[in-house]
């Protein structure tokens, strides 16, 4: 197995009883590659994510997921009784430098002055930054993002997208972003895959290097329309 791979699934199948959640699925994600996963509700996205987190196992096929891995979910899932820096360290060995590392990671996500705050005093965007810091402190080979911006207002969502893109470029994990938002996928991803009725029906590269994605997006009306059509929304109007 290549050291460059964060995920490799070949002919992966997952069933619940007689129901096939996803079948004969092939997916590879390299380190430093940002992949967005689009799919309607019930398409198998959550089950695939649980498999990559080692919460479920494949019923057949071969699967490799690099470690360590970390995840950020739609809800920050912070512990109210723990201060921000303590939340960042959840699941991390408490070495002599643990608090120092937590403070450095909080500075990376723009919260250097919030280390001793309580979670309930944070805004939604700040809480998600803490969740992101909690993931990054593990120095993951694979970062899983499960609609982490969905509950944020539009401006905060854009700022968080930019922050994630910068941090991913700096730390270099492989990334799988689960999202319903086609524009978000176009803005962030190097590749976009579509999961439909348990099968990957599209795997397409997004043109444009980092720093030029807005231009690539402006020219990507055809790709945007293709993605909507693959999701079963053929009459969506390209921006």
C-alpha cells in the first residue's frame, strides 16, 4: 500500500440485512487531496463515513484507511463542563506540553484568546473552530468533514471554508468533505464524487489550483450543471 494514500477502498460493499447500503465501491484519496462527497439523503454517505471512522466494517471488499484520523461534524460536540483548551485535548494524551499544544492549535484557528472560555460562551462559528482545532491537534493523515458548515450563517460559512482550506494546505491530510452543497464542493475540492443509490456514479477533478478556485468556479457552470443532474436535479440553473 502506498504511503501516499489516506483511503483505499476496492469493491467495498456494506449491507444492513438484505439492504445494500453501498456496493462494489472504489474510492481512493491521497494525502494532501481534498475530495468532496455529494449525495442525497439515504444515498449511503453516512454509512461510508462511519466505515472510514472504523465504526462500521465492510461486508466484502478491501479497505485501507490511514491513521491517525479525525472528524468534524455539523455539531461541534463540545463538552460544556470543560474549558475550550481542555475540549481541544479530548482524547489526546496529557503530556507536559499538552496545554501548550492546545494553545498553539487554537491560535491556528484564530482563537488565541479563547483558551479558558466555556463552550456555552462561544458563537456557532467559534465552536466549530474549536472542533476543528480538536481534530488538527491529532495531526491526522485523514480528516473527515461531515457537513461542518451547514448550521452556520452564510458569511461565517465562507470564512470557515477559507480557514479549512488554508489549514488543510498547511497540515496536508487527505480530506473527505460530506456535503449537500454543490457550490461548497466546487469552492473547496480537488475532486468531487457523487454517491447515488449506494454507488459512486461520478468522480471528477475540479480545475484550478488553490488560490484560483473562484475563477475556476466562475467558469464551472457546465460542471455545476452536470453535478446537479447527477444528483437528480437536472433543471438547476448554473450561477
